[in-house]
C-alpha cells in the first residue's frame, strides 16, 4: 500500500496542543520533485451507534466552536493514550448517555480528513443497551443535551443540516440499513 | 442554533499555511468558566459520486501523507476562493477522471471533524456521465490512479480498510441505496 509514496525529507513541528499538534513536512514526490504537507496529529476517537428499545438512535446536541453552532451527533469521544477503542467507547457511552452496552461491534474505522489530519474514528454498534444506575455523568464543563431520534427524524435533520458531521451521517445510513434488515 | 454557545474572548493565530490555518481561541462556556479551543481553518471541499454505465463507482487511489499510505476515495478537491461548490465539482470530476456530467445533484454537506476543524465537504451525485474528449488532466505533481469499483467490491474494500475515509464510506452506503432503488 506504499503506492505513490511521499518520503519525508524534513519535518518541522509548529504547535503542540491539548487536542491536536501541527507539523509541516517536506516530502519527495514519486517524480523526484519536492512539496510541503501541512499535517494535523490527533489521538483518534470513537463514536457509538446505539438504539433505544423503540429503535431510536441515541444522539447528543453540543456546541462546536469550529462551526460556531450546535449540531446533533452520535455519542463520541477522543481516545486516551494507551486506551483500547472498545474501552473508550464503553466509557463514553455510559458517561454521555447513561446507558451501558452488553456488547460492542466494530462497524468501521475511518479517517475523517485524510488530506491534512491523521484522525481515525472507530465506529461501534452498541448492542444490548441498559440504563446505567447513575445516568449520564458529564464533566462540569461539558454541555450536552441527550436526544432519541428515529431514522426518519434523523434523515430530516440531515436535510436541515442539524445533523451535519460525517460520522453521524454515515451512522444514520448504517442504522437505516440495519433496522430494515432486522425488521 | 446558538445553544450552549462558546463566546470568543481572545483568538491567537498560530499558523497560516497553503491549505490550512491554525488558531487557538479562549472561549467562555455557558457556566461562565473559560477554556481553550484549538481550531483548524480549511477552505472546504467537494466530493463526487459518479457511476459508469455499468453502475460502477468511479474512484481514485492516491497517497495520503497524513496516513502514510495510499487509500481509495471518490474524486474530491478543495474549494478555490470564491468558487461555487458545483463549479469545483464539475472541474474536479473532469480533471481527475476524464468524465463530464450533465447534471450535479447535492447529496449532503457535512463537517468532517467538528471537534477541531471547520472543513465542510459538499457531496454531489454526478448524473449523465460522458467521457470528456481530453481524458483526465492531472497536474504534473498529482499522482492518482483511476478505478471503477462495484458496490460489492467497495464494501469489501471498506472491510479491508483500502477504502478508509468518511466521505467515501458515506458515498458507498449512499450508492448502494441509490442503485437498489434504481434497479
């Protein structure tokens, strides 16, 4: 899979932050020429598709500073260093939604912005959902509203751009297919 | 849609690049506390779902430095300043694949990484495909291999992580649904 490889000649670290780092690499192209690549490093994340007993998708509304508005997404969270994605997914599901799952099934891992970032999201299906005794446990600086959304409502929210991110758009399509097979 | 708004108190520009910029904002949270947000600015992009007469999806394989490997994606390209997304999509389709479309239909716009980037991808369906007289016209520094992939092959490529980015994963699900309705 090293077709068209771009070899690193030099790498300059521009910024090291809390969530992301930025570096600029000089690369040599397959034709011998050189170019620059601006690259964001991100620890990766998990996201979870979970259905209530009524086959509604559990979602959260939160403010996204990068977009300067709130959007509706499936539950998700960044990977902590050394944490297995399954563990992060179980933790985020319980903390953000107050549900626990009997079993997690990996649906798909995907890169969100392969042109400039190494972020990969591991998307899980949470099977056998139960209300945790504690309910959702949010950090005091976390502002999130919980929603339960049918596939039809989710499709309308996509048209209205209230659902507006790639992982949730994919999750809605996947949920539609899964529920139509299951029924 | 300003629920849970995070107001900007201060904004520091860290880097201005060819493709992305980076800034760090101090924000005030709904509870009055402050926090930092690391934010990547990106011009946005278009991506195109296009079927050959045999209902294969047109894809391109290219090296992605951020992932340090080549992956298989639907044709895509960055928005140029002031360019309408439809125009960019027509241009990228013809340049990358050598096909022109009679008509473009917006499938969905979505944010790729709402946690740290403002990048939005406008995903189009290209209808009425014709081979352009010129064929694909690549920049001399562009290394891209053209592929025609059936939905079944694309689903296998997702399992093998050769298709590995969110826009293409979404596009494959959409194509599957579209072709099953059409047939």
